[in-house]
C-alpha cells in the first residue's frame, strides 16, 4: 500500500471524530500527525511479514490495516467501542477486538508480534501492559514499541516534519505543540530502560533513540 493512498484515502461517512488522542486519514488539518504515524507503521511492517500480529491500542485502524497488507493475520485491540465498530466496518482485513490493554483478551502465546505506537503514556499501569504483551507472545515472538521521546530536542522535531507537507507558516506552532504536549507526556530514555529491565528478553534492540527523530524505539524477543 502506498503512502499517498493511505494519506489521501477518502474520509467517508464512517470517519471517527477527532479527540486529540488519535489521528485519522483523509483530513488536511491532520496531515502532519497522520504522516508522522504513517512513517512509523511503514517501518514496522517489514518486521511483521507473514506473521500473526496484535496492534494493542490501534485507534482508527489505518496502521493495523497497513500491516495487514504483509502479515498473515492482524488483531486490532482498542478500549473505545466506537473505534472497534469503525475498524470492523472500514478495515475488514483486521480482526478487531474490544478490551482493556492491562488485560489483553488474547490467549497465552497467540501472536508472533505485538505492535504498540504512542499508547504507553496514556496508561496508568505501564508495567502491567508490557507484561501482558509478553504473555500473549509465542516463544521467540517480538514486541515492537515506539513512543515520543520526552527528552527530544526541537531540532529532532523539525527534522521529523520535513516531509509532512505542512504549510510552512504552521510549522513553528506544530513543533512547539509536539515538543511540549505530545512528547512532554511521554517517556524519556531512562523511563523506557526501567520499564524494559524486568522483561524476559533474549535480545534487546533498545530502548534507544532513533537518530534525527523525536522518537524512542523499544524492541525485544521473548525467551
């Protein structure tokens, strides 16, 4: 699936309302946020090819659907009932479930990959959520988590937005909003390392910063 198709896809009558906590495709005023998310999903998709994947906290569903283009099976999960209904109607390739991220409605060892993008900062019990991610993974399965970096610099934010097709006059406000509000509520590298330290991992690809972006990546393989 091409980036232009995803970004410019028709909004339709089944679009979810904007809440400030999720972005949706097809709206010009959301293009900055949507493009930022879309790039991340495109990077994650190659690690999901031919596998059973859970996206925990999938929101509008466009990311889960993008991954479904290469995965064997994609389960989407969200706590918002309206989002669950929306994804079921709009993205039939995604097997959508309703549930609490602290108690994932999946069997032990049901999936090969758990994907989570910019959700952890919204959770009260982050450790419980990460433990649940590993419970539903098969041995050798991978967890792929990406979050905004609370310690990011403004130059990282500016670099990240170069290809978002955002009008130049709006960029300073968007940079400040992202740095102070989005990243400001998220994890820093020390938080991420503490969260990851107690997990049953064979190898660890992170937590680390992605160079020239305001983003942390946390990956690992279950023993």
